[in-house]
C-alpha cells in the first residue's frame, strides 16, 4: 500500500514539473484513452478489495484498453464516423459499475465493523 502512495506522489510530481503537451488535434484520442485507463484502475481497486487482483491482468488491461479506445477514436475520425462513442459508452458504464461496487464493498465493511462493535458492547 505504501508503494502505491509513493508511486502516486511521484507520478503527480513528475507530471507537474515535466512540460509535456500534445497537439489539440489529439485531445479526443487522449481523453478516450484516459477514460479507458481510469476504468482499468477502478477495476483493479475493486478486484483488490474483493481479493481477486492479478497484476498481469491489470497491466495488460490498462494498456490494451487505452490503446484500443484511442485506436477506435482515431479510426472513426479517419472514416468520418463517430466511433469514439463506443469506448465512451462501454468504459464509462464500466467505470460507474466499478465505482458502485467499490462503494458497496466499503459500506459492507463499515457495516460489518459497526455490527461487530455493537455485538461486543451488548455482551
């Protein structure tokens, strides 16, 4: 857990100080790829809370989802068809499902903890 926090802090610091920009023409591709990457991150958090996390599945899903989403947006742009809607709908929906599952798991743990505390007080 501590390594995740250190990695997150390091990523924020590097992202803040490294002057990396991309052309405005790529904003659609990048935003769809970020949405797919966020879906993978929330899926990893959910699976970690359910004790089913697999690092290989996370890393491969993270990159392949982001690349596929960006490629679909690019292909749709070249064909003149708004294919970027497909990743937005799929990954956006999964993002909210994962977030709802995470919320449910947190509340279940809090409820179970509170229930145990109340049971001990009654004894």
